[in-house]
C-alpha cells in the first residue's frame, strides 16, 4: 500500500457502515455559460449521470448564458452557446425535477459573466481602483469590468437583469447561488471599505423579492456579508450585516473560508471544491472530510467541463487565444460534447457519490466500490490501481483552461519552455508517459469495456508523442 492509500485508510474499518448521515445537499457546481457545446440532449444525459450519483442539487451558473431581451450585451460574447441559441434551460430544469434534483441559478452581483459586459454600454458604472481610475478588464471567457455597487444605476441594471433571468426565463428554478467576486471590488470614495455593504443591500432586497414569490427558494450566499473579517485573496474586509437564517452559506477553499459562528446559525451550508473537476478521488475524499469536520450540511464540488473558445488571456493563457477548450481532456465536437460518461469522469463521480454518502469511508472500501462499479468484481487490485493511476495522470497539472499538458505534446513543449521547467519536472512527465504505455499494453485487446477504454485512451496519448519524450 502506497503512502496516500495508507493515510486515507488509517484508523478506519473497511466495512463499517456510515456512522453519520450523508450530506443533506449533494450535487455539482456547473458553469453552464462556459460550456457552450452542450445542448438539451447532452444536458439531459448529464442530469441522468448526476441522478445516478444520488445527487439532489445542481448549480447552473446562468448569467451570460441566456438570451436576455432587455440587456443583449450580456450574451454578445456567447452567441454560439447552445442555450443562447435555443433557450432550453427551463425544460432542463423540469427534467432535473423529474429526476429528483433541485436547480439553483448562479451569478455574481456586479461582476463576472454577463454582468461585466454592462461596462461596454455603461462605462461610467465601472468599479474604480484606489487611484480613482477604472478597474482593468478581467474575465474567464466573458471579458469586461466589475461594476460599482454604490451607483443606483448599477443596482437598477442588476435588478433588471436578475428579474429577467429568475422570473421571466427560469421561474421553475429552486433558488440561487449568489457568488461574490473573488477577483476584485470597487474602491471608489462611495464604496471605500463599504463595498460589501452596498453589494449586500442588493442581495438582501433581491432575496426578499425572490422569497416573496417562492417562499421555499434556497438562496446560497458567500459569508462576505456577515463576518467582518479579511476577505481571502482581496484587499477588502467583509461586511457585518445581520444574518437571515433563510439564506444558506457557500464556502470555498480559495475565497470564502469556513466560519463556525455562521455555520451554527444557518440551516444550510455548502462546501465547494475543485477536486472533482481537476483532482483525484483522493482529493475528493479529503474535501468531503474537511466539509464534515467543519459541520456543513452540503457537499457540492465543481464538475465543470469548459468547452468555449478562448478569446482573451484567461488565467494568463494568452498562448491559447482562438483555441477551443477540451472538456475533461476530450474533443468538444466529439465525445467531449457530453463528457460525463468517460471513465475519467465516472471515477470522480463515484468518489463524489461515495464520500458524499460517508466522508469517513475507508479507502479500501472505496477501492472495492471501484472494482464492483467498473469491473463487476470487488477483488481486482491491479485493475483498480491501474484505473486510479490512469485518472491521476489524465488530470495531472490540469487547470481550468487546459488539460494535463501530457495530453498535448505541442502545448507541453510551449509551456515547458515558457516556464523553464527543470529536468526533474520533465522526468516526472516521462514517468507518467511510461505508465500509460504499460496500461495501454496491459489491456490491449481487452473485451471488457472499461479495460478497453483504458487501453485506447492511454494509447492515444502515447501515440501523440510518438518517438518524442517530454
């Protein structure tokens, strides 16, 4: 047993039943607005996958991803998006309800997708830096400027846009995720240290409007309105407003840290992690255990699969402009159009399901689940280890804007040269490529579907490299 297996298994009984109930909210965070190739058919297939995982909620980040009639500038960057062209999400929400899933609509007040493009038509509403100049353009797929929440016109436009999204387009949704900005705030004289007070005024009033129409709507908010603490990653201090227990809380490792006092007040609290989208089953297990230790009631990791074409230096990736992203490392016009049945996604989904049920599940018990779910037998140690190793390599050093560099030799060489990767780092990639050769050979000619997929996918990477080496 290697170190990470030993660490996860220590002190746990492999076959012990869950000692505590599953997380009350279990599901996935999905940035629909950055996944333009998926149409209604593909999204229904995705919902089928999530229902198989025993999920009961999905977050669909919708701002910038629907064809607003009042503010068309909000989707001008996204004209090729399937939902912008066909507007199927209301039907998708009904389908999710039939499968037992609640659907929350995501947006960022005064920033991020859709909203940040309002600065094109209303430049006077742009947020300000400390020197009084407008903030710089920023974005992931949707480039624009965050807005000043102290300006009444910015508040009016936010209300108009959100009312259209929530009440006109998707009134059958079950609530909202209000995702505070993790990249910048306004420093104008009116905002000063009170940016989050102005943002909160909008969130409070719009929440009351939603609850007035849908009494049981679940509205998840970041803790930045209530803690009075330093905001992670920003030169800002959170507001300290009264907390209404009808709100749920949303925590992330990078920008919204746990707060025990707030968690104790809230009936619903959720932890987000990138472990399912970018990591490994081991990281999913660690994240679920962190959520359980902190006492939150929900575990909703990202399973985002970006498929948009890069138009700006997203995450500093100027090298990629004009290129489409490959969702979970798959061709967006081929099988990547609905990537959640690939073996790479299935192993992550199984981890979310099992550790969402029981964060204290022993690692050996999870390995047995892999054997049963993927190979039909629980006692297949070599196949299980090969599947875990394959998934680790496929996801190795992936990021939101690129798959593992090993999957694309040309990208690997550009990135290695630009960052001056040392020989030790390149050697690690060579070892990963050698492991893929072993897996491709071991399951060559296999008739069982998962083993065959492992061989084919491993061989595809090996063949891309040919006689070259990382």
